[in-house]
């Protein structure tokens, strides 16, 4: 069994999800606020100490035509920093439409009686769990 942390990286917020290969499930964990468009490394280190992951997955957006997004270089840098700081394998997973799917899931919850407004922070961490779910399915864990 391996524990995996997934990130939905953004310049303002980064959604985080945690999952494991035994159950093939992913759970939204938290949304970290960036500091001057830089990752919150202190909070990321706390997550690593708590979950002791074996694998990392980072969402990589692409444009509809398959070309790189404006964030591609920043996300590649984030992946390299994760690998350098924590010495763990970092895989990338296509995140096209994950935020839209996350917002739809939250909207569906509201229709079933949930009163709370959907926040961007919630969308980010659920998007990270969708990224991780997709990665696990692609690698045969679901």
C-alpha cells in the first residue's frame, strides 16, 4: 500500500488531496494559500510529516488544443521543487476540467440540502482529489 498526496497547484491557492493505493480512494485534505505566488512550503512539510507519502501527483493543465497552459512552467518548477525537497517521485496528471467537475459536485451537494456557499478553497481541494482519482484509475488502483 502506498500513500499519495495530490496537488491542484495555483498561484493563489493549491488544493491538496490524500489517497492510498489499497483502497484506490482519494479524499480532499486542505487548500493552502500561496504567499506572493509561492507555495506554502511550511504547510506542505506539515502534510508530509503527517501523511508520510510514497508518491506525489500534480495536476497539469493543458489547453483544449493540447498545447501548454500559461501555468505549465510554474507547475514544472513546483514538481521539481517537490522532488528536490522531499526526494519522492512526482507524477503529473492531466487536470483539464477538474475544477469544473469539482464545482459541479459541490453544486450537486447544495441541491441535496447543503446550505453552505461553495468556496474556491473547496473547489481546489476537491479538484485535487479528482486529479488523484484519475491518476489512480489510470494506474489500475481503482
